C-alpha cells in the first residue's frame, strides 16, 4: 500500500518492478521456453505444442505491430490537426502550469 508522501507514479513503478522481478525469476529458474509453451488443454497433442507456441508468438508480434502503427497514425493525425488549427484558422494553443504564479 502507498505510504505517506508516495506518488501514484512510484506506486506504478513498484507494481511494474514486481511483475518484472517475477518474470525474470521464472526465466532464470526454468528458462524462456516454458513461458512460450501452451497451457493445458491446448498442449495436446504434444507434437503440435511447438506450432501453437510459434503461432502465439507470431500473433503477439502482429498485434504489437498493429498497436504501434495505430499509435503512430494517432500522433500523425493530432499533428495535422494542430497544424491546421494554428496555420489555417489562427488558433493559439498555450499551456500553463497548474498552481499559483
């Protein structure tokens, strides 16, 4: 639980550090291959297990690529909207920090 003075960012960092430590401990103890093997009942028959693992890995890579592409197109569209608003319509976008001046 968060103690007094901790920010939410430190809490997120602590949670992510715990996940990374747990995964790294499993990798050190058993290697990387058990993390890629399918779980029961998808590991039957045994000779299809490597094909299922490779298929899952390819699906993760494909979906990660789609997510990066979607994020890149979002950034590009936001940049185009900003340029359109500033250059064509003359809208001024100013950001001020919160708090007293």
